[in-house]
């Protein structure tokens, strides 16, 4: 009996061992297969051309009165909320867009009279330390949509979807203030590069609704020119940026151009449906999302005057401007 | 809303970023 039970125990152990090793092997094999499939899927995603909107689809979207809607939205959000309504309204916004109120300079929700004020809330000074070891910092909170070198006068808003550098910045009639060459044989991109051995780079940062919506100087530079392009106010969320080619050239935007230690430098704030207004703190003449401006035109302002030959000097991290609702 | 930076820099300029990453104001974008 004793011999039989010993045999049975040994057999049971062997079966368990077999099941465990076999199961492990099958699991490992399945995992390998899953990894392979995932890699294949990613490669297909990379190779697949982006699904770009047809011209009629863009036309249809552009025909929606987004500027009017944006201004109406802005007006609505300027209405002072009764004190009892503030907490539930802002809490809904905080919950929907994942706002971190612990970083806000004023955490008390009752303090903000309306959603517009809440939207342009400031941060605690210690909430965002400015990196001292790198020459270019992020001017805002957000998501990096794309970055890299500018090639063939085309900039990418997301991977594979481009827009024209010249349409985006406009003609170089403002370059008399900068040391930019104006040779007719050079491309628009070459004309912006002022120093030999330099290249042109770009970086796109998308600000989600819950993000801190003020922006700061990304480096030490001198702003010599502002160009305001009144335009459409289509959504700029990454899905739409993947769908509409030249989206940033259609939308209302403010280009600040100037110089930094290595040559040309520009920062452009691009508006969107809900966030149609752009404010630049040192530019009181700037009025965005206003019915008096026609789409397709642009308004220039030079900061280089007889009294101020240098333009506006900005230090890295200094407050530069903000986006506003409507 | 979106911020677009376009600037001239030496050829050895490199971005310390990944596409799709979250970034906060003040964090490094790139350097030489």
C-alpha cells in the first residue's frame, strides 16, 4: 500500500510539473505572438498614409461659423456666476478635463467669478521650475505633437501632415528689422536662416482644455515683430490636426518674430474654437477674434521703433501671454 | 490651442523630446 501511494504521489507531481511547464511554454508562446502582432500593427500604422480631409470637407468645416460660436462662447463665460454655482460648475470642469487645482495660485474656487477667469488661472510660483541648463524650454504645459528640422519649406503639424512655412508665417515684409537675407534665389526657409551652418527647427505643443493656458518666453530673445492672422477657429486637437492639412494656416494666430543668440526665433499662438482669443502682455494693440478683421488678411506691428531699436527683450520663463475662452 | 516654435539653431541642436509626450512649462525642449 505504502509503495502504491508513493508511486501515485510521484505520478501526480510529474503531471503537475508537466502541466506547469507546458502551461508556461504556451503562455510564453502566446505572449511572443501577441508582441509580434502588436509590432506588425504599429508598423502598419506608421506606413499607413494619414487620412486627410478632402478640400470639400475642409470647405464644409470652414463654412461653420466657428468665430461667431467662439465669440458667443466667450461672452457666455464672462457672465458672473452666482457664488453657489461656482463650485459645482468648476468642479465639473476640473473632473472632465483633469485640472490639478493644487498647482493653482488660488485654490479657492469661489474666488473665480466666471469660467473665463478660472480658465486663465495662474500657477503657484514654485509649481513650474524653469530649467536653467537648456537653452530652449517649453513655453507652456501641453502635449508635444511634433518636432524636428524644417525640410523643403514644409512644417509638420503631426507626423506626415504638413503645412507651408511661408503661408504660416506670411511674406517676409517684416524682415527689414531682422538680419534676414532677402535674396530671390534662396527659398523662404533659407532666407530665415541668418548664420552659416545653422538649420531651421520647429516644435508643436498642443494645450488641452484642462492645461494651464498662459504661455511664457521659451528662451532669452528680442521680439521685433508681431503679425496677427485673423482666420477660422477650427478645433486643433490632435485628431483634427491629423485630418486637416494646413490646419494651422487656416486658423487665427499671432506670430511673434525676433532674434535669439543663434539667429531667427519665432513663437506662434494658434487659436481654436473654444479658445479663440490670444493676449500678448506687452502688446495692448492686439485684438484677436474680433469681427472687424477679415479672414485671409494679416495685421503687422513692429516693436522696433525710433525710441526702442532693440524690440522687446524677453527672458527665459518670463510671462508672455495667454489664451482666453471665446 | 497650440503653440508653434520655429527657430534657427546650430546643426548640433537636439530636442530632448518624444512625440506625444506631456510637457510642462519650464521643462527642457532641447539644447546644443
